[in-house]
C-alpha cells in the first residue's frame, strides 16, 4: 500500500476538506503537487459549497486527473478529452464504492443547516467520510492511471468541455483548462450538478489563493464564490443538475462535444465567466 493511501485520514484532517485532500493525494501519487490549485478545490466540498451534490472527493479526483492528463499529453485538446473520459470512470468507481455520488446521500448531512453540521459531528458521521477516503483513494489512483492510458476510443478530434470553456473565458491557461475538463456534463458526464459552475468556482478560488499565498480560502465567505453562485441561481433557478439545465444527458465525450460546438449552454458559460 502506497504512502498516499496509508495516511489518507491524516491528510483529510490536515487539509480540512475532502475535495482538497483527495486532490492532494492523487497529485502526490503522480509526483506533482500544486498547492494553490489543490486549495482552490475547497469550495467544491460538501457537494458544491455545502449544497449536497457530488461529493468533494469526486471533484478533487477529477481535478487531479485533469492535472495528470495535461502532463501526460502534449496536445491540449487531447488532454481535455482524456481527462473527460477518465473522469467518467472515476465517477462510476466512486458511486459503486460509496453507494451514491452525492454528499447528502453519503453523509446524511445538510451542510447549510447549523443543526445538520452539529449532527454530522455528534453522530460521528465524519468517520464515514474518513473511512471512505481511505478505502477509495487507492482505487481512485488506479482508475485514473487506467483512464488516462490507451488510445481513448471514440474521442473526437477536438474534444470540448463546458467546464474548460468557462475556465478559458475566465483567462485560464491551457493547464488550468485541463484541470477542470472532467467536470463537464455534471462531472464525468453524469448529469449531476453543473460542472461549468464547479469550474467557475475553482477559478475564482484559485485567483484568491494566488493573491493570498499560504492562506486558507474563506470557505463560507468567499465573495467571488458567492457572486458566482448568485449569478448561477438567478439564471437557472432550482435547476442545479446538468441534465435539467441542458434538457438532456450525455453518453460520451463526442456527444458533449457536439452539444458545446452547437452553442449548448453558451449563455450560461458567458454568464459564469463574467460573474
């Protein structure tokens, strides 16, 4: 068992959020730690800023898979496609291990409620998350390696990710675009909570981390995150899930690419980039 697995619980406790901890574990395993980018995953904990959707471990693993895809493939477009394909496998693996992809289902906690948070700690549900990270970390590493290897069958010539497009409009580098590419389609094309929103929150927090080196992002009071969430809520109302926003589900990277090419979610991407 690798060191990245043996100390998973300790890393979780030290980092403070499951999203940052899982991203750190995978980055460390692949030999390329990126402190600011890892800390920028904090607002994705609790299912996107405590909203209870996809578990922060999934967001962290997807970001780390994107980081490794960028290092592994010289061509950015190829890296985007491989990151998306690998994240599909990561989501499937996690949901099978945890019984659900959603934080609320796993923890039984409403993070928006002080009573719910207190109940989470008083009933020792926190150990569910500790143990899940320790048990899934080695599988996440293996799945990421497998997902980023091979030819990537069925990938279009120029794969497109709604999440990477948001990041691009926000001034992201090629590397940063690939970091978030797997968030597309509700993370790993699963149709869950909006991956473009996740990318925008990550970019906002990354900017904050670079302006405040060594400091922990204000998880509950990050104004950039608040502004982005408000803009998103004003635009889509209660339709947080990708398949609700888009009116469809994506079975492949090619299907998602075609959707983005034809202008799917253009207005929402622009809105999130400007928020």
